[in-house]
């Protein structure tokens, strides 16, 4: 069968958050934080598996997280974790049909009930919560 | 008088005398003959009621007859003139120059659709996915087989789906969808919203059939509720809501 060029936007279009409001920003952050947490999960398994090398091996790998770079990475992980959890709850409720509004007879200028203020508040709250958690994490780690 | 900035040979003889002009930037590309897309600029006069379709037709009629564009009703009913206007999918007939608040209007063919020529894209896939979800009432009852002359519905029952019956198949939702941008097999927000339209109709008995069609790897689960489809819909269909409500049936929250 002849391959048709569908003029797809591709990854570049998918990750472009500028055109469709805060919902698309949340979509991008959700994907990035998901991938980031997956990478952290793999790294975490590697890190904890070093206990098999005994006390020296364990302390060697733990010392990596005690550097400035290690603290910054852990703060980013905290931010990703909080955002992914909070926004994930919003998305799960929405995807179950909760909080997306009820079908109505649309009138001009046709606002979208699913893109309602509650969702926008939830997205902004998730971002603010993630930022606060990161700041708290940085304060604890660098405050030692 | 409308003037041209580059390429086309035709010259206008019509005189329009508004004071304001907009630069119309059109993506021209014929996949059969051109190696790549090229941009052509036209200077077009406009009034406060002028739409993007009006300026495109002005350019086509007086400056460059070769601009490929599909349009019909000029009133957001036929869904023919969907295109990317200043980076967002919109209907050209439903977008006024003044609302764009710029002196440069860039028009491109819709993304996630194969380009036929210039601003005209192929709708084969959209119509195919639309047909796939069985966009009609499935019922053994009819005016012929039952004593009832009409299949009555209460206003509340009608309100459950009437919003989704407004779909004009313009394809803007499919063009804005981030999943459509990468997944060639995704059924798309247009078809999924139409699946909900019929599932929510009390006259319809084809719910199980349709849920089976959309419950697959490139079906409803590929939607991640980015909501871009609803933001660009020119008829207030809100496909994102339809998809999430439809998912409620599959997850057992609705029956």
C-alpha cells in the first residue's frame, strides 16, 4: 500500500505548549514528569541495589546524592512527583467523566464545559504545590 | 487597491478602498510537483467584518488564481475551510481579521491531514474513522415495524447528545490533537465524540458495538485529555467532554 504523507506535526507539535492554553502545558508537564519519574525509578533501583556491595559500596553511591547536583536532582524529582500526583488525580477524575461538565445546547461563542475553571484551578494548584514542595525539599537538603 | 509582494503574475483591476491592509502569508505546496513548501505574501485591504476566507478569496480572485482552497457555505456550516491560521486550527470563514489582532495573517493547511494542494487537505481518513464508529441510530424499532409513528425523546434526553450532533466534520479537532500528531492509527477526537453522540442517544441500541470498536490500543485510551480538540472546535461540540464521558461507560461509571 502506498504510504501517504499525513503532514503530521510529530513530536515537535506534540510537545509545543504555546498554542492551546494551560491544559496543553499540563499535558506536556505530565508527560515530562512521567518520563522523569520512570528514569528516577530505574536509577533508584540501581542505587539501592548497591547495598549488595556492602557498606562501602552503599555509602559510595549514597555520597553521589549528597552533592549540590544530587540535591538539585532530588528537588526536581520531588517537584515531578508532586505535580504528577496532583495533576494525575485531576486527569483520572476527568477521564472518568467527573468534573468535565454536562452536555448542553451550545450557544455562541461556544465555551467548552470540559475546559472549565475547576480544571484550570487544579492545574495551577498542582504547579504551585510542586514548586512549594521543591522549595521545601531544597531548604531541607541545603539547610543541613 | 490590493497589491502583491511576491511571485504571482496576475494583476488586480478591482478597487477596494478601505484604509487598513493585512499581509496574507499563504503556504503553497503541491506534493506532486513541488519539492518543498513555499510562502507567498499578499497585501490585502480589509474592513472590520472581513474574514480570513474573504482575504483569501480576494487574493485568489485578483492576485493569484492558483491558490488552492476549499470552501463552500461561508457561515461555519459546511466545515470545508479548516486551516491553520496564525498557528491554530480555525475555520477561515469563521475567523475575522480583526480578532487575530495582527497585521500578518499566516495560513497553512491543517496538520495531521495529507496535503492535496496548498490549503486543501484530504479527508479520507477522517471520513473512514467517522464511518467506523457507525454514525447512525442502530435500532430494530422504526416507524415501519412498530405502532409508534415517532421515536419520542424528552428534552432532557435530547440535551444528552445534541451538542455532539453539531459536528460539521471540519477536522480542526483532529488537527489540534497531540496524539494525532504522532499516532497514525489513532481513531481521533472527531470519531470518538461522534461515538458518544450515538451512545448517549436513547433511541440507539448499538452501544456495545461502538464501545468494542473504540476499546482498542489506538482507540479511546490514547486520549490523554489535553483538551486542545475542544478549544479549537468552532461549533461547541467539546469532543474532550464526549471522550471522557464515553470512557465512563467503559470504566463502568455510566451505563
